[in-house]
C-alpha cells in the first residue's frame, strides 16, 4: 500500500511526535507513506470566502502532486486535513475557484478534485481495517481509559469531510478498542477547544480548553488523544485540568511495539 | 442603516444567502463562544440581510469566532453563518491599514511549545 503523504508545517517542528510515530507505525503495518517532495504549508485554517484563490493554491499544488503520482493523499494533522479536503471540494464543486486556480497556476491539465484525501485514521479504518490492526498489536493497552478527542476540524463540515457521523462519531473509539484500551464516551469530544484563540485572546482558549479537559476527566479519562497539534498545545498548556494529552500515533506506535524505534 | 453596496459585497464574498434563515437560533445556541461574542451568529445573518453591517465590522465578535464550523454543521437551513462572519472580517482586513494582527505583535506571544499552526492560522484569519 503506497500513499502520498502531506505532513504539514507543524509536524516538521513542534509536532514531530505526531509525524515520527505515524511513520514508524505505517512501516510496521506495511504502508508506504511517500512524503510529497515540494509541499507547502496549507495555512492552518480553511479560507471560506468564495473569492479567496491564492490562499488555496498551496493545497491545490499538493492535491495535483498526489494525482500525478497516482496515489491517494494521506494527511495526519486535523487542520491540514480539514483545509486540504475542503479545498479539494471547492476544486470539484466550484467552477469559479477551479478556473481561477487553473489560470493562476497555468495548469496544462485542469484539476477538478480527482485526488482522494484521507486522514491516517481513515486509512487505518478503511484500508488496514481495525480487526486487522488488532491482530498486529503486540502490546495491548489493556485497561487504559482513553478519551478520544475529535475537536472541530476532523469532522466538520460533515457533508464535505465525510469522515464519520459528525455528531456521533465512532472512528477514534474503535481505534482505541483495536489497541486494546477502553474508550471513554463523553459529551465534549466534538466541541471546539478554542485553540485558534490562543494568540488573540488567551483567556478564551484557557476557558474552553479547561471545560473540554474537565469533561473528559469527569467521565473517568486517564488520557486524551488527538490528531491536532493546536488542540494538544491548548489542552495541555492552556487548560488547567492536568489531564495528559497525546497524539493518537504515539499510542499506535506503542501498541505496535515500535515506539522505541521511532 | 442600510448599506446596499457593502451588503452585496459581503454576500458575494461569502456565497451565503441569508434569506434562507428561518430564525431558529440554533447556530447561536450551539456556538461554543457565545458568551464572548457581542453579536452572535444568528445576528450576523439577520444584520447582513438588513444591510446593517457597520456595527458588525466594528465588533470584537469578528476576532472571537473560533472558526469551529459548529454553526455551519448544525444550521437546519444550510445558511452557514461562519462564512458571513469571515466575509465581514475580510471586508475589514482587506482595507488599507486594516490588519488586525501585525508581525511585530508575535514575538511577545510566543512560547517554546506554541505550534506553527497557531501562527499561520492567526495570520490567515486576521491579516492580509
Ligand atoms: S464558527 Fe464561530 S460563530 Fe460558528 S459556532 Fe464556531 S465560534 Fe461560533
Ligand atoms: S441556525 Fe440557520 S436557520 Fe437557524 S437562525 Fe442560525 S442561520 Fe438561521
């Protein structure tokens, strides 16, 4: 199984763990993640405006590179995933955006959203399969109560992301079960932690993040997992709850017995 | 006060049709940052529809929307209020001197763990 891989800016710097545990796990599962050679930062937040073109081009370049490589495009960070997937949807559904992007980039061949963008969690669910993943686990995380955190970006808008039911998701819960641990079901798993406010008004980020982490704690979580570097930062640095938060890939590498190699 | 030109511009930037709104208030009820916003998502929809946009442009709410897509996801009429908030924000920051976040403000806000994602997204939202 070979895929193009878009790591994104934060996975090269502050979120190296998210990246290296993913690579080690993928290798253990026989998945080849080929990093796109010339990817550029997606910008971290999807430009919603109809007339924003230049801010969408870094995503379009990555999408076209994956198409030309003849592979699906795998993302790891929730934000990159959200941006790439929503821009891909624009390229497919919005003729104006697609035409303007093609003009800007002087494309020989039009691009209309042909690339399939999948998050690594979707790859594990749909291509590897959680049953198969379970068989590959050598160090099951038996008895650990883990709160899956979706936040805002993985699931919404549901009609574009098509990731899971945006109001009642199960993918991270099932991932946790495959690793042998116990998922905590809690109310705020798809509530925004306010991470985007951290530079603008830190009090907001602190308040929202604390509410989210407290809710996980109140439901018996010993640990929370996320795919978003900004959520991890906000829920550990800005929240006052003391609940540990890790990347989902770290637990995966641990359960697959490759954490030390990463 | 009705400002037709501005209204047309906001509708064009956002692609939103505020007349689809049935005034149910669900967008504001679900907004995680309701308490921090002077104007709530349903008010953006209503005030843009009425062409009453200047108060929105002057409001802190432009900077406190978390871009979490909860109002977009849960609006039963697919109005997508967050797109209107973004359009009004763009109308402000695209004007000469309208940037809300300036590069010189950044160093004071940094710490060792702050992910790049926080910085690039803040610039995308608050500066042109
Ligand atoms: S996108 Fe903004 S307005 Fe909409 S629910 Fe989230 S914080 Fe509230
Ligand atoms: S949820 Fe939709 S229909 Fe209801 S008030 Fe908000 S914009 Fe209008």
